[in-house]
């Protein structure tokens, strides 16, 4: 299906699931703007097929500047058809070693920054458009080393339901995609060693009923569905985890 003429904004789109979603929707003809803290590699990879903006979700002033930057690129009257709020921070830290700095970074990025990005950008979303947040299967499972991250993503799922209720009058659908273990360069965590990432991936393979970790494009296809095809779906969380959360 072609999405030519559709405008997509991906917050956290320069690597992993966000980048795969950008690539998928560019192939489908959409106009894509993506943000991230490190934009160089994504800009080189995508070239002129997408517009890449630097953004740190911990910096609220950068969030407030986004609408003018987006309209400068798309046009002052342009609207967003799909807003994908995917940026996040996760570190593999047992509860006993979580520092205040790490906890604050996790919540400032995943909850505070995500909330204010959604608040700031919702007026730019077209009536009848879609907002998709990224949560995590960690919301529901006790995964060692993911305590602060899991709590932050549970908060995001609560935001999904509230935004869905408040934006229903505009027919804006608000949902979440909830990945399990997904194969990306960092496996979704920051600061882990190569060995730790290998062990993390192997644990994912062993505990996931389908016997493997997911691919980023598998999550991206779900985002595309929620963004454009799931026209009677709102306020819910679609789990993409190979059965991890329900079949163990």
C-alpha cells in the first residue's frame, strides 16, 4: 500500500526500531521526519529520503522548538498523519546498583520527555490521525536488571490511555507497541558490553516461546498498522514479543 502524501514524525528514529520504521514508511512513499540524539549515521544512511533533526528528550526547550522546525520543513499548514514516540533510555542495572542519576535519566527521557513531546506535538497531528508510543513487555514481566526501565514504560502505557481518551473527540487514535527482545545493535540497552549483549540476546532466545528474538522490521510493521490501517483501534497496547508475555 502506498502512503504517498502522508507525513510521519518519529521521535527516536535514528537507530533500531525507529530507524526501521522510517525506512519502511519511506519505501511506502511517506514523507518522514525523524529525531535523535546522534543524527549523523541516520542522515548519511537515509540521505535526502528523510529529514533528520537533533533532539534530546531530556531538554524540554528542544521539544518546544520542534513544531516550528517541523512546519519549516513541511509547510506552515502541514499536519502529521502519524506521530511515533519511540525514544527511550534503558540500562541493564540490578536494583541494588541503580543510581539516582540513572533513575532520573530513565524517567526524564521515557516519561517526562515523552509526555511533553506528545503534549507539544498533538496539535500538529491531523484530526483522524494516529499517535503510537513504544512501551515494553518489561511492563508486565519481572526482567532482572530492568527495574527502572520497566516502571517508566508502565507509566507510558498509562499515558497512552489518557491521551487516547482526551484526543478521541478529534478522532486521533492513540496506541502503544510493546516489543519483547528485538535484535538491534544495542538490543535496546545502553552501556552494555559485547558479552552482556550476547548474553541478553541468548536469554531472549531461550525465554521467548517462538525460540528467537524479534527483528526491528517486525515491530515497524506493527507501528505501520497502528498508524494507518487500525482505524478502529485506540487506547490499547499491541504486544510484539514472540509469545514471551503470555505463553511462558
